[in-house]
């Protein structure tokens, strides 16, 4: 059946997109929580809190890592999408 490669690639793409959406939702929650904590610290006037500043540094490093992972997942998703488009073109050309 010529549709099976398309279906398999589409299933793979769907799984990647679903995982990407879940990761983005997790990142968004974490970012909002970090912003709320930072706002609470700023409101209390605790600008000289060394532990908080260290934690902010850790969160910034973690954010950079998460952005890199997100970029990698986006790249993989794009490659799968390209494969699906190619296979669809091949399928349509063969019909």
C-alpha cells in the first residue's frame, strides 16, 4: 500500500509535534513560576539576596539549555515534515 510510508511518517510527525507541545507547555509553566518568584523577591526589596541571585543564574542557564533543546526538537520536526512532503509528492507523482 503506497499510503503506509506516508502514514508512518505522519504518525512520527504527530508524535514529535505532540511532544514539542508538551515541552513548550512545561517550559511556559516554569517560566511563569520563575517570573512570579522573581517578582515576589523584587516586591520584598530583597535585591541583595545572594541565594536568590544564584538561583536566577541557575534558572537562566537552565533556560538556555531548554531553548537549545527546543531548537533541536524544532529542527527534527522540520526534517520529518520535509520527509512527509517529499513522500507525498512521490505518492502523488506515482498515482
